[in-house]
C-alpha cells in the first residue's frame, strides 16, 4: 500500500506487496549495540507498565538454558533438588506452592528446582521502510509528554509501536530472571543486542531500537525476511522463544519459507503483526499522490474509487498471514498502533499461558 500526501500535510502509508532486496547490504555487527539512556515512559505508557509486572511468559517447548529459571525441564522428577522460591503468578500450578512459607509470611511462593531451565527470548523487529508509516500523534501514544520522536517525527509509526511491544516483552522476560536479546532487520540484519539477563539489557534493547530511525541510511529499506532469519539463526545455537514483530507486508511464499526455517530449528515463535489503523480501514477521501515507502514510484489515485478493492486485497492478505503462522503451530497476534499495549498484551499472555498449562509441558 503506497503512501499518500495530502495538500496540507504529508501522510505515509506502507504497501503490502512483494518487497525486494538490496544486494549492496553489508554484514551485520555481531557485537552489543551501544545505546543511550532511554526513559521507560518514552515508549512504554504508564498504563502499559502497570500491566507488565504480573505477567509471565512461558515457552511452549522444552527450552534449553544455562540458568535456573521458571520453565520446566525434561529431567524433572521426585529426585530434583530444590533451588529457590519465586512469587506466585495467576495461572501457576498450585501443586508447587510452598504452604510452609505461606504460613510464615502470608505470601504465596512457588518452589523451583535446579533442573528447571531458563527462557531465552529473541526479539526480531522489522525496521523496513513500510514500518515507518504512522497516523497517530507521537505525543498521544508515548504518554510521556514527548511531542516528537528521537528523530524529530510528530507521528507514532509502526516501528515505534513495535519498539514499545519489544520493550514490553523484554521487560517481562528480564523481570522473571530470563534472558532477552534483539535483532533489528530489514533487507538484512541491521543491529543486534546479545542475549542477557542483566539489568542493563532492557535499556540496550530499547536504545538500539530508538537509534534505528535516526540513521538516514535506513530510509526506504526493503524487506528480506528469509535472509534476516538466516543471519539471526547463525547467531542462535539453542532453542529459543522468538518474537517476530513485523507488518508482514511481503510475499506470502517468502514468509512461509522464513517461518519454515524457524520451525525446522525448533524455536517457539510468536508472530506479532503490527498495523496502523489507516492501513486496515483506508478512510482517505481526497485524490492525492500515493508514495511507496520502500522505493516504489508515486501514483496519484482517488482513494474512494479503490477503497473496496483495497480492503478486499488487504483483508485477504492478513487472513493468509494468520493462517500461515497458525499452520506452523506458532502463535499469532494482530496489534494496532492506535491501541494501548497493556490490555491486549495481558490478554494474549494469559491466554497463551492457559493453553500451555493444559499441554504436556504446562
């Protein structure tokens, strides 16, 4: 979907058709991204932050780890050795509650054992040109009184919303003592933050994401999901939870091939499809030039004359993406840039954890 420029102000809409690749792209840096100190409220609204402390991400699969954590090991049994306690979270198995601790402290604590493994979360965030579209005011969405983004934009883009989503997921993961890392990609991997459970990891992740739009070389980047995943998987040797955050405006066969690679590697994948409200309702009224955000030519159209056909095409594409993701046994969640992250994220995590609890490893 191309962008539209109104006579009074510019509006950019991303397109949903096949994206190409840039053969001149270089090799990604495998080191830890340097990041400035970032305010939590710049990307995480207080309403969202208030929802995150009680949430717990769980892996569907038996996840390899190096530290004691929250997640069940394939070696659990009656002979495992007690390691530590952790606070009870709604939905936890009551069989693991330590009633003696409750009797002494009036607090619900769960027992953990040495063979329980940690969860590694790898955030794969799409930073291609189409992700730079946004129709919501940055000041309203950030909730921190910031009129402009770090790179001077007055609009809240899909990439900003993806940054907020990635920050929220990293916050939950690090809060429960697990490791989180980041891969920013477009036509290739553009930035990486190595997995860590340290307190500084959150700011490094948010800082790397916040710096990306300020780099003029990242403008109009195309998407190559397959190449980005190949490069990312070369750095990930153990089975992880992968949070893939993108608008998925690409060729369906390319998306299918990329998801197949993740499935073959045994990763637990959550696909978050981030969309702007205007992309799903196409409520433009005036004839204007539509400009692609990934190097496509400008095209002047009357949006009212193509609205019906556009909505039919995009809805078909969105349904196909969801069907693809679910077909691989992965989780899918559509996210709107005009909604606060807290409530839908809490609902999603609770639903996911309830399903896992019923499964073999729950």
